[in-house]
């Protein structure tokens, strides 16, 4: 049977370090307040004009492709996960393909926010197992800093997020018990609006108290984006933190256990768990629930904040570079995010 495995991995973090103390210049917060709620000490912000979601992805992808012993021309397909694309459309996949001068290969964009990389990895895994492609570049990249509300009004969201990119090259192998063993994806849209960025969007009349027919075309145009939306902070992300936390601490352990049960393995068989870096308190809760020791869980949210779709490949790359992951280790990746969506990947390194 054909399996997919990680042939190369890379990451990129911007040089600009922003501490919790730095944020106190813009909002009523403190280092103690942020650390107590999230575990975050600092994060990275991309250059406002010289770095984009795509340029950071290029940096991470270049390293991953080189470590795989390949060139950009060897890549058969691109799967790009992000919630912060360069443009409303087209997606970042084609921009990456252009920037890296790849062949006219397919490029797929995945919009599953914090679960984006897990979903992207699952999609790529299916393509490899089906024999359609041999080398797939899977990317998670985010530039949150350009779209956050740096005021006291927006602090509950803005203190959490950071910028960065991670990438892997997924290749084909027939070696038994190697690579991705299984992937598990879920969603529940019942509470989708509890973690969302509503505007700009095409919903328009969803928020109106009177029929759309009562408005003229100019007024309807302003429903997509207007000065009023900006003034009221309606162009920034919204998050009901406590509700997200309650859901996440249930679904994280569930989907990890699902992966283990599917492969007839136990929690004690895990050599490294890499959760999406949403909140250190969530990760610690999940670790305690599963009974895993510190050396078997990798967290770096303290240094980078939540880089959503980029957080798992960045953490996976760091753990690999630090020697925390060795050949044949059982590695579990898990994520939970907006939608709500969640998922897990179990792989043999």
C-alpha cells in the first residue's frame, strides 16, 4: 500500500518580537493579565508592507523543499491553509506557485482556520494514497497582525494572535508502519458565530432589522464594508472566549483518542503530542486529561502566540529541529478552531 510521509519540514517567524508589555501602549492590559489567561509572553509580527502571508509561506516552503532533497519544480500539488490570505481572492496557493516558479500544478486553498493545517494534511494524504501525486507541499501561513483591533475594546482577541508560517513536503512511500497512519476530521456549525469575522461578507441582510428591498443600491453596497462598520469595530474578529474554551477542552481529547482507537494504540504509545497553539491553558488541560508527561507535549505559544493554521507546522518543525522527535516516534497532531472544526493526525515519523 502507498502511504504518505513527511519528507521535509520548514518554518518562518518574522524578526519583529512584540512582548505583552509592548501591547500595553495600545490597550488596557498587562503582562500578568495576558499570561494568566493564555500563557503567552510574546509573539511575532510581520513587516506591515514587506511581508505577506505568501512571502512567509515561501520562506518556510523553501526550507521544507530543500530538506526533502527536492526543488520547487518537483512539487506536484500545493495545499495552502490560511485565514488571512493576501487577497479576498485569488487564494494564496497560486501566489505561492508563482513566487516559487513551480510548474503549472494544482493549488488548493483550505479555509478551516485553526484546524486548517490538519485538514490540509488530510487532503494531501488522500491524494498521495490514491497515487495521484508524489510530492505535495502543505502550507500553513498567517499574517494576523494587519487585521487586529489594537484597543482595549479588542484586547481579548488581539493579545492572542501572532504571525508566521510552517510547511511540509508530503511524499509517497510503501514502507509499512511509516508516515500518516490516519486522519480524523469533524465540524459542528451550530455555534459558528461564536468565533468569526463577520465583515466584510456577503451575508448583508442577515444583520438587518428591515427587508433588504427597503434599501437602495448605494446603501446595500455599504453593507459589505462601510465607515460605520469600522467605527463600531465590526471589521475585526469576534470571539466568545469562554464558550470556545469549553468546547475545545472536550473535543481535543476526544479526537486524539479517536485516532488512537482507530489504530489500536494507547495514550502511552504517543511519543509527542503537538496541539494547535490556541491557548496554553487548553493545552495543559488536555495534557492533564490524557495523563501525558511534559516531555511528550510540545508547546511554543509562549513565544509566538496563536498562529492558527501555521501553529502546528511551526511547532512540529521546532520539535524536530530540537531533537524532540526521532525516527519511528508516534506523533499526534490535534487542532480545534472556528466553525467549529476540529481534527487529528496520527503519524509515525
